[in-house]
């Protein structure tokens, strides 16, 4: 495509945006400003008309408390769009909030959106169309592990191999990167949501108590761990007793939460092991020196890095502020698009300038 002077001129003034469109949280990185939005990917809609009533943190606070005419939902599942119109409305809201910060009207922005590396062509098209309909001047996509590696500061263009494991809400993305390309990748739809569901099922089975996924998430954050703790902890969970039908609160321990999480964590470990098994010996040698980097909100599970290091016999470390790695990486794609253009995927792009 020939150089478009209009797009280049508009790019001098637009607030270009990098978006981590996550199953659990959506983060928006504005070029030159950093992360300006970090909110839950929840939307409250009117049941009959499907009109959005609240988006983000306000909508999440309504979960489980709405009247019959209001539904709260997450428009993304397993890292991809499941409710197109609602996702578009959510993106419009977040992009609009970015533009409200300016005192003068601005051109529509260029947008870079992170997508799972296992996304199908249909899923990629849905993300692209939603971003364009939400107000983007031009939309690009980048695989989430690449964006996470950039955001974590890994030298993805170097000859030396690097490995990123991005454990989000809907997917776990594994990638081994060297010389500006992906050597091995895996995309697994087991991540934070699956861990929460494991806790729900464990407590239902052991205590005949039905708790919400939000309550399970709170317990996971409060006392969840991948390895035994020096001092085990306890927390209260509340729900409905399945026998009496009445509300009930029980105390559970970090030992029980760890038992509930064990099977899904083992699936993640085996996926990483499988990727390592496919990597060339030279890159394995690099990883012994550089280790494996963890990113994503679920990588903050206590002692997860220690568990992985023990199982895989490689040093494992957690990136600084792991939850924002993908959004920061999308921002870097905008800053250095000429340098990282080979990582953009999917749709025909405007000329890079």
C-alpha cells in the first residue's frame, strides 16, 4: 500500500492506544501517557434492549446483585470475543474516556490490540471489527505473548532465546522467542478463570456450599499458593448451603485452596514442559542463563514461580507489574512500529511511518 500522507499527518495529533482486551480486565495504554485505564471486563446491560448501563468496575460491583431486568456479563471468554456488540460498546466507552482527557477534539486513534496466539481467523476478525467500530482510525493486532515479552523487557530481537509465560484470566500463552520470531508457542485456555472454577467445584464437593466465582477469586487472592507456605492461612467464604438452601459462611485453609488448584496448575506446567521439549538445544542453553519470565495477573499466585522452577529445573521469575505487561507491550509497538512491524498479525495494515 502506498504511503498515505493523511494517515501520517493525523498520527501526529491522535492519542494512539494499546489495549490489553483481557477476559478478566481491560487495560488501555495511551502513547506518551502510559496505562490510563485498568478496569474489569464487565458490562451491565438492560435485559430486553441489551443497552449497556454500566461498564468496568461499576458493572463488576453489580454482579449477583441486579434486578430481573438487568444482566451483568463479561463479553470475552477464553481471551476472545463472545458478545460482539457488548465488546464494541465497552471499547467505545474506554476509547471515549481517553479522548475526554483532551481539551480539544482529536483525530481517531491508531489502536494495537493484544490477542491470544491461538485465536482463529474468525476471532481475529471480530477483534479487528470491534476496534474499528469503536472508533479506531486503523487497528492492528499482536499476539499476547509477544506484547507481554515486550512489556516485560525481554530482548525479543536478539539472537539469544527468551521465554514468556503469560497467565491471564482466560488463557495461558507460552512463547519461546529468538531473533525477532517465535520459535515455539502454545496457547492454553486454562488460566485464572479455570482456577476460580476449581475452587467453586472443590467447595461445592467438600462442603455442599455453592459460592460465586467472585468469592472464589477473593479466596485465591487472599490465601492461594502453588507451594506449601511457612505459615498456612485461612479465610472465610460465604455462599448457599446446597442442602438447607440457607446462607452459610465457612473457614477454609490455604492447604485446601492449593489442593483445589493443583490439577489446573499441573496442566499449565505440562504445557510449558511440552514447549521446552520442542525447543532447540541452543535455546534451552540460553534459558538456563536467562530463565523463564512470568506475566499476566494470574502469575501473581503466591510461590508459583518457585513451583515452576522446581518442576522445570530452570530459573523462573515474575515480570515487574506482570498484569500490565501486555498493555505496556502494545504501547511499545506503537512507539517503535517500524522495528516491531513483523509481529503484527491478521489484517492488512496501513504503511508504517
